[in-house]
C-alpha cells in the first residue's frame, strides 16, 4: 500500500521513542490513512492491519537485543 515509503528503520525509530503508544501511532499513520481515504472510490473500504506476532526462533543466541521470553505455545 505504501510502496516502501516506510522502512524498517522508520518503524524501529518510532518504537524506540519514549511515547510509542496508540495515540502516537495514530499521529504517525493518520496522514497516510486520510490520503488513502481520499483515493478510494466511495463504495470501497480499506483497513489498516498491524501484525505484532513473534516468530519462534529456537536456535537464536541471546544477545543485547534478543533475550529469552516465555513461550506460551510450549509453556516454558
């Protein structure tokens, strides 16, 4: 949808801010959402999807950025 207008680094910078809650997220995405709304034909609808899933990586070593978390699927 954004044709790579938002990079991985943009997301990382946003998440590293002190205030990265839902209100701050809305302020970031609101201009894009409004632009897409204007581009849509009145009968069309759009949606914003946010995927916050974590992919299991059982063989990744712990380091300064990656740490062990409780795995609900394996209950450990």
